[in-house]
C-alpha cells in the first residue's frame, strides 16, 4: 500500500468525590454550576464554524484576475493550469484583464465590476491584491486566492500589509486563501483510485509533494489545501471541513505555525467526533526550527511542549518526518478498525523477527504470547526447535509451499491478534515472492490489518512493485521504524476515538460563586502575597494548612496556640517569590519563645531587604507526602494552560511535568499524571504509603476551573509544593504564588 522509504513552573476540606470540569454540582461541591451556551466562561467558542468550502474546491464559476495567454509570462502558465482545472471540475472561467479582449479564446473582462455573474472563486494573479479585494465588495465573490508574497513572512511592515488585506477581505465578505500560497489546490488528482482518501493541508507547498506522490503508489488523495500565510482561511478551517467529507479517510498536515490554538483544537475536536484521524508534522521543536518557521509564514509557533500536549489531548497524531506522515496517514486512511490490540510478528528469520519485536515493544505495542494451543497448531508446519511464541519464526522453508499460507491464516485467526506484521529485510526469491503473494491473498480474506516491511533499498522487485503495491489491503512499509510508528498510531487512534467525549461539551458556561469571590481578591498588575494567594485557593475549595496572618510577636504566639504546635512561620508580602533563599521561612517551631524569636527575625530580614510585608503567617506543620507542583501559565496560542508535575525545591531541575489545555475532565487529568516520569512516587516507593491521587486529580480540576473563570484576571498561578498525603488524607497547598493581569 505504501512505498515511502517555566523560571517557576506555572502552572479546605475536600469534597467526597472528584468533579470534572463543567459537571453540575452535588451538595458536596462548592460553586461548580454550568449552563448551556456557545462560549465558555472565558468567552471563548465551544464549537467551530465550517466554511462552505465546497464552493472553493468545486466551484461553478471562477474569475482569474490578471489572466494572460502571452507566451513567456508567469501568469500564462497559471491561467492555463486553472483552465484545465476548471474543465475537470466543471466550472466556468472568466478571465479579467484591463487591456485584453480575449484570453485563450475566452471573452476577457476589463475589471471585476464587468464580470457577468457572481463568482464562487476569484484567483488574484496580481502583485498587490489589496485594490482588487476592494473591488470584490458587493458580493462579487465567495472565495479569493492571493498568490502574492511580501507579507507577514517578511517582517513587521509585511505583517501590517497582511492585516490590511485581511480587513479588506472581511469588509468585502470574501473568504481569502493566502497570501503567499500556490497552485496546489488546483493540481490534477487521479480519479482512477478507489477507497478512502487522504486530504492534505500544508503551509509549505513543497513539503506536501511526498504525500501527493502517494497517488503513484495507489493511495487516493482527495484535496490539497496550501494555506500560506493564513491571513483569513487557516489550517483549522480546512481541518474542520475535511473531517466532515465522506470520502476522507485521514487528514495529513504539514504545519509551520498555528494561527490560533483554540480554532485548531476545535477543528481537531470535530475530527475526533467524526473519528477521522489527523496526522501532522509540526515544525518548531527547537529554537532553530521555530525561527525558520516564523520567518516563513509569520506565525507564532508556541511553546512546543504545549503544542505537543494539546495535540495528544485532542487525538492529533504528531510525527516528525514526511516519510512518517506519508506512511501513517495512508495506513490510517485505508485500514479498518482493529478487532484486537495484539500485534503478531511473523518472519522467515529469527533475527529479523526479534529485531522488529524489540522495536515494537519499545514503542509500547502489545505483543501477546500466543496460547499453548496456537503454538501447538503452528508447530504442525514449523519445526519444533523454532520459537512460535511471538515473534514467530518459520525458518523459511515452510513459506515455499502450502504451509506458508496455513501459518498466516492461523495467526490471523487468533482472537488476541489484531495486526499481523511480516518484516522482509531483503528479497530472497522465490521464497520472498511466494511469501508476499500469500500475505496479499490472506489480507483480502480477513478484516484484520496485515503489514509488510519490504526492506530492500532497490524497490524495483516485482514482489514489491506489483504484488505489494498492487494490494489495497496490505500496508507496505520500507522501514521498521515507520511501520512501528504507523501501527502505534493506528491502535492509539482507534482507542482514543472509541470512547471519545468532547471536553468542549463539558466546559463550564457560567461563572461559579467561587469566581465572583476570587475576583474580589485580584489586584490588577500585581503579585499577590502568599496569604492572598491562599485565599484565592480557598475560594475554589483547594485545601491549605490551618494558618493565621499576624502583625506582632504576641499575636504570633496566640496564633501558634490556635494552630497547634509545631508550626511553620513565613513572611508574607507581595514581592516574596523565593522566601526560603532569603531566610524568610522557619520550620518546626515548638514553643512560644521560638515563635517570638522567629517573628522578630523574619521581620528584621524583610526590613533589611526592603521587602514590604502584609504580615507573618503562622501555619500548621503538615505531615510528609509527595511534593507536587500544580499551576496555570499563559500560552500565546492556546491561552491558559495547566501544569502538574513533581514539585518541591528541585522542580526546575527535574522538569518532570505534564501540560493540559483547558477544558478537560477527570480522565485527562489522570492521563497527565500517567505521563510523569516520577508517577511511581504517587503509588508509594521504598515503604511509603500510596498517595491520595484522587485528591491530586481534584486539585488539578479545580485549578483548571480557576484558569477558565479567571482568564482575564489571573496571569499565572504556582502551587508549590502541593503535598499529596497518604490515600484518603487529601492534598494540601503549602505555598502559592499568583500574578494578576
């Protein structure tokens, strides 16, 4: 089938159960009410609009402004290609040029105003599309394409010109593709191929060429959207549209920068609802890649770890190479849903099978040991001294006769096997020829996925070019790694979409009483003191230690008696981000004299450092637990994001964190914890009891609610450490920083 070769990380009594974002509250949950609306509590949309792109890809009328038939002119070649495209899609083409009476024997109109009818698509072959855009006002066109460059990709002046072009398109009521785009949308697609197709989205036309070439290997393509600078129409618009097209089996995308993170996630959500896989190369993993992408398309690339997390959260399969994009998209477009998750590896060489099994297991693919009964069945045709546990080694000779097909059928009949992979490292005729013929024949008779890795670097063998590529049921790869990547994505996609529940359906629509109370605590443009930040947490039902804010040594002693010895004392003020380093924290005080001395020492240090205080906190000493960090930070593409990870003094050294993009529910909060390298600490290690994971999840969800409801007021939040106590005892925020907008 295929032939491709954060500084600080940002981030009460507990209710009886975990509350997902947007869930209607029971009596134990404070203030988490919702209502139905098209926007969430932060005013952001919960549904994506799908433009009527049928009129773009299958127009009835097309105007070409700047059309030419003069030999040697660049516009002539483009006009000729558009004429051929219009013939294929059945559209009427109207050339527009101020000095020509005809173009390619078609009547030419001197201006847009002279067009005889409203057009679906206007193609602008002019250096400056802005004046033409103004002429399209008056509902002359539904869509326009601007090929011209020199806009946001060139810097601030170009970005300003692009903004003017986008504004002109809005004023004219025209949806604009480009500028800085190309002719990829008007390519000739093969119409002799059957089956589900790949729809392609690229911001760099050349990077889509390998996927487009899949047609020569028998893989159908239905659309190509070259989005260019995305002054108006963007990747998300085409993603939403392709997700609803019945002929599209998968969407492949090459993305340099996202115009708007929220729009992209809404589009990915639509694809997940329709169970359409999205496979994407997103450049910008490194600073060098991000700089190049920005100079090319003038987009924000966003923090890559946030982009990565957001894509995983909404089921977008991110790959690194164009070869992976080809292979993974083609497999997902054409393969039926799996009957089982198990992968069986079958080869004519024990070394080949072991090598592939190592790579598959390292990628997390399930390789079930075949049952004793199945192994006994296989040993009817395979010598007893060869292993048939999985991977299965035939030794080679059985594939030369009827035994080869029986082995394949027996493996496909195993209910634990959903995918059969046969790696062939090199041609070994006639044995390899007979093997692939049997695999192709078996694939036609099963609803399970059959994959072959044809490792020959030549690729001209008849077994490969004719037998394997001639089959629409066998997924053929050229490398072990691409096969592992594609099969992993295939199983992951179907697991994800099988139980998919859109987080946007559960997002809160109205502000809770918690938000109204919290807004009273905000101080625009300021950092809150620890005391004020903890009041913010209390407003959302997040547990903090018993504590009192005092302004005298005598009051500190009284507070210690009420809180209960031993106590912790900390200076509290709006400029204290790292109190421990300044000596502004005293732990384990057990007497009134120690409390008095500590109060004087803390206030003296603050005075000498010139740090204003709102008082000194006398706090309960909380028992030992697992120290975590939970917080909120802004992302230029996706807005507020929630971070959870290992906390404490080494948080910036360990950097063991997971990111979630609101809205999300309990299941995703638990997925975030599973992504942590130190996740085992929560289960209890070296004799420590298991931690209260439910309380941690609940805190993450309440912080997420806070990030949504206070999006206009809260710039960043950092709870570190959040001590997760043993199971059943909750989680306590020992310290918190909050920065207001």
